[in-house]
């Protein structure tokens, strides 16, 4: 089952920087059908929503 994150960026630990933590954008979109019901479900473009099955482009 897919883990759903209610954020649009993920913190990634870096082995090569002295900064330690870097944020990168997540290539996802919110499911429009779930959004209408007040839920935030992130889906990879071109896949179906794991909650309701709606295709997300």
C-alpha cells in the first residue's frame, strides 16, 4: 500500500553536503475527486488514486 504524505516536499538526508538536510519537490498531484470531499491524497501523475481509483494526469 502506498504511503500518503500531506506535504509537497520531502526532506532527504544528504551524504555529500555539509548542510545535512535538503528538500526536493515531489512529482505528485492531489486527487481532484478526494479534494472535493475534503481529503488530500497525493498521486503520481499518470496513476490512479489509491483511495478512490480516479485517474490523475
